[in-house]
């Protein structure tokens, strides 16, 4: 489904009380402007406000609303974009104030729309549509959707009609809500199938003993360019936020002669909608089950440290800090010298590999580091399983790779490569 946000956008940034984000209010609004540009609209103005407490009805005060109305009229804006997520009540009240001719959306709706534009695979479209429907459901007021007819537009039956869609009233409201709930249920069933397929793919890769590496990072950090440089592939890489959405996996040969699979994942961003995190569970599991995480950061960005902190916070919510993490400071070709990159690493108190995916500088060091780390959490072991515990033989085949098998009078001996975090279940059968 594609529903690009077109128009003249006026941005509103709000900092409430003592709330502090990793990225400042002004920088966050700059990022919002980039998102608007990515979505296809033109930014024609902006205002910011710091308030001790959010108003439960309109978020900002009446004076600021009057200022926004003045500037929207002055610059000819037809779209107002709030940098923070609006509650359903905020949405309703603001729509009443600004009228039907001015669309009011928030960062969440904007990001969802960008994802809808960039989802190319059936899996990506399913995940985006689920997030959009769940976001829309509590906000369905004056928007009149006729979802059943829209669902027939695409092969996957996805779509909620585009941002800011309005209609003739609320007579259709309950019907639309039932339609949304029905679509949500159907999408969730389809995504269960997607997760099962991905789980089977991971089991096959694990049985082959091939290490799995996941690229993570802030959006536009250069993950796709790095994937291309390491694997010799041609994944789309553009200097835009969320240029690529669907996960891509490529096979690479490491310097020690061992093959590995590297997956590019969706980029993170400050205030990433929770609907997307939930809906993209199937995709994010590529991060959860990876043997090594490569955290790619744009070292030339003025807020690189803050962006790294945002990604680290997301990784903690995914509960995957047990896997070794390689910090890669990319785009060193945009720096005056390597000293600046080393200074960033020193500021973070972390070792980092300095690379330029565009020029190829530092890629040999990164490949050597990945080869070293892929060997850290895999061991070649021998176990002997008695015949009356044959279920452990089946388990070993599920999680180990490059297996050889020998049969003896007292049981079956298996030799294979296994991840260290899987080894504990076979301790009682371990020979060496």
C-alpha cells in the first residue's frame, strides 16, 4: 500500500516538563523535517514550545494554538505535523480546531506512512498495515474509510486510506471499527505464518553451522551500503531516512575461510512508534537470534553519540545484549581525519572499528573482527547419547551444524558445531 503524504507541512515540536530525550528538541524537529521530506511533503514553517505539563485536550496551550493557526494561514500550510505522538483525544480536539481543510498528524502517523511507501515485500506490507490499523482504531472519528473496498486494491488486502482521510460524518463509524478489527485479526494470523517461516529458515541456517550477523543502527547510518561492500551485492542504498525497509540477507566469506550470513534490518529512530516495534516482531527477531550484532553509526553526524544511545536503548528492549556487539563508525570519508572518529569512540568508552563503506576503507579490519567474534560463541563438540535418550539426538540436529554421526553399542556419538548458549542442555552427554 502506498499513501504518500503530499502537501505543505507546518511542524510543531513540544518539550514537556523535565522530559529529556537523547536528541534535543531542535534536533528532533530537524529530523522530523527530514521525515516529512522523505514522505513527499514540503516543510513551510515550524514552532516549538516548552511547557511544564501537557494539556489533556490539545497538548499545547490556547496561545500556542493561536500562533500555529496564524502561521499555518500565513504560509499556506495544509498539513500540521506534531513531533510527539498525539493521543486520540488530542487528535479529535485539534481536528475540531483546525477544521477539515487542515490535516493534523503526528510523528507516528508520518513514520507509518513512510514505511507503507517503502515496504516492497508481502511480509513488509503485512507488518506496516497491522501497525497502521492498530494506530488508526482508537482515532477513528471523522475519518470515513470504507475499508472493505480499499482492501481489494492490493494483493495483500492492506491499507487504511492515507493520512488525514476525512469523510461525511460518523454514521459509518461502528462499521469501520468492525472492519478494522477484522483486518487486524486477519493480519495477525498471516504474520504468525511469517514468523513460523522465519523460524524454520533460522533452524536450517543453524543446522548448517553458518554464523548469523545482523546489522543494526540508526536510520541512514549506511547499513545497506556496508552490506553491499561486504557481500558484493546491490541492495538499494540511498541518502534518505528509511530508504530500505524489508530485511535483506546476504552470504559473505570471512577472512578465516568461513561463510557467514549478514542481515540488514530496519533502521531505528528516536520515538519509533511502538506499533511498529510490535508489528515488526518477525523482522526484529533477526536481531534477537543473531550470533553477532554489528551496530553501524554515522560518525559524521553531529548527534552520532545520541543516535548510538537511542539504538542501544532499543537493543536492551529486545533483550539481546548477550550477543557480542561490534560498534562500527561508518562514513569516515566525510571526516577530516581519523582522529575525529577515534574521539567519538573514546567519548563512548567503547572500542570501535572505523570504516567507510563507500570507499572501502577499514573493511578488512571489520571482516577480521567479525571472523574473530563468530568463532567466539561456537564450539565443536562431541556428545554420546544413550539410545533411551534419543530425543536429544533430534535436538542436537536442530541446533548444531556440520554434524557427523557414529553408532556404538551403548548409544550414538555426534560431533558438530554448536553455539555456546545451546551447549548447556547437552552437558550430561558431553565427551569433549
